[in-house]
């Protein structure tokens, strides 16, 4: 029997890419899901495409802590607990620092870092009371290495890595586990958050080149593995790259 079966899992950023693939994977494994994202039409069509699973969804922006709290509240109201929170929402507007894209920097900090913190803050009281829980965040290879044009993006992902390790250390006595999933290039819509046209075209072409991009389902498999491990096992990091990726 699957160890994912009947676990209550919240997925933030569930409307496309890794979030959508993970929703499909965990629904297939028998998890009790609550999903959230900003695009209601995408959430609705995802739920409708999985008729054998009852999946409540909430329209929520991870930068709004009240909206994030309402997702967690729904899960508790419906299932009485939260076993797993998957903080998956993120953006990647790549550009050199010299372009001084202040609005993009702020947006990245708000979504990639504050979005994760808002999720952690919302579920921690419940998980501490349960004396069990698992918080997962989508990080990136960019949280482990830095490369030109990505300084701020890498900064947000390094921050998530530090926050999640701090969470592990602070909450281990409460039996709360933390995991970061750090993908390399993945064929998703993330490139559409890049406003710098040269960088957008580069990432778009990369995603269409065979062997240089992972599939969203590859990352969903990694998330499922982390969730399926026994409560006595803390998988802190999963670094997952396309075989041919350089960095």
C-alpha cells in the first residue's frame, strides 16, 4: 500500500507545470489534496480532468498571507489535519543587475521568498500541534550555483534553501520535516515570467531541445518520493538535473 495514500497534501502553485504534474501524481497515489493558485480557470480544468479524485481548490496568491491561510484553513476544516505543504509557486525574470529592474526584483522576493514563508507560517501551528508534518519547497539548481543574468533569482533560491534548513533544525523535535526539490531546467511555463526577451528566447529554446530539459512529471516523482519516506527519514534536498545540463 502506498505510504502517500490518504495523506493530506496542500499544493500551492498547482495550476501548471510542476504543481499540476504533482497534483496528478499524488491524486493517482491516493492523497487527499487541496490545491491553490492564482488562475481559477486552470485549477478548475485540472480538477475536472481528475474525476476519480475529490480535490477542493482555492484561488490564492502566495504573496497574500491571508489567502494562504485560507487554503490551510480549508484543508483543516475538510480533513482535520495537514500532513504535507508543497510550496511550489515561483517566478524567474532573468536579467543582468545593470538593468536595475526594481519591480521584478521586488516581485521575485515577494513570490519566491515571502510566498514560502507565508506557507510555513500558516501550517506550522497545526503541524506542531499534530507533532508531525512535512514542508516541501521547490528550490532550484540556482539555489546551489550562481550564473550571470540570474543574480537575484539565485539569491531568492539560496534564501529558500537557508530558510528550509533553518526550519529543519528548529522543528526537528516536533517531528516536522523539510525538503527542498532543486530542479535544473524543466519544460514548464516558467520562461513566460522572463521579461528580458533575449533571456526568454534562450530559455524557451532550451525547453524545446531534447535532453536539455526535465519533464514536470520527473519533478512530481521526486516530490512523491520525499513524501513517501517514513516519518523517521528526513530527505533534506533532492537536486535533480537533466543528464546533459552543464551547471
